[in-house]
C-alpha cells in the first residue's frame, strides 16, 4: 500500500519554504531508462542512499512516526531502501524526509557538480561493468558496498565540517 501524502511532498502552503527535491524515481524511468527493465529499477540508485539515511537514523521524526514499522524492516535488513522508497514515500525524496544533519549531508553529497558525489560513487562502485546504473540489483551485497563508501564520504564531510566550524 502506498501511503504517499501529496501534501507533505508538494509546494507547502502558508509561507513555508518549498522543500528541496533530491530525487524522483520517475526522473529515472521516464528518462533514458532501458526498456527491458522493470520500473522498480528506477528506485534503486537513490533508494540505496535512502537506505543509508534510514540505517543512520537521519530520517525526519514525522516520517519515522508514520512509517516506523517499515523503517524498522529496513534497519533489520528485511526491506531495502529502494523498496521503502517505492512503498512509503511515493518515489519522491525531499528535504522534509531528513533530519537537519541528513539534509546538510545530502545537499553536499548529491551535488553533481562536485568531484566526489553520490552519483559518481554509485556508478563506480556498483555499475562499472554493467550496461547502466539501472542494471544494479537491489540486494544486501550491493547495499553493503555502497554503504561503506557513503559512510566514508560522510565521515570526511563531518570532519571537514568540524574543522571549518572550529576556525
């Protein structure tokens, strides 16, 4: 069952800022997406990053309250981040879905203009010998590989951020 609440993922009302959209699965499967693949494959690239945010408890408390059971399944390794992405948040992931720390890291790490960013890491670590990044399988081995890289990038970002704040 999809419990996507359009009110929480569209332009806010009453002078609240519009949330930053990090990813929409349809951007993938409506774009240069291999015809032979199931649309679910469009959830996997960013779904792996969502899984990491879930595992590291950087999901907003409102999302936690609404989807607590499925978030627990992700943390237990019984549901993937891509499955959570498809099932619970309607294939749209934005700044309202993350904590303040999660947003700060997401803004940094998903900046495609940076030399070291999630999209390049994902392609290099998981899709280097595949026809496309959409051919990556949604499994625990692949998640573990990219999770280690994301954690490394997070640790570097965190230490750089701490040094900058100290100066």
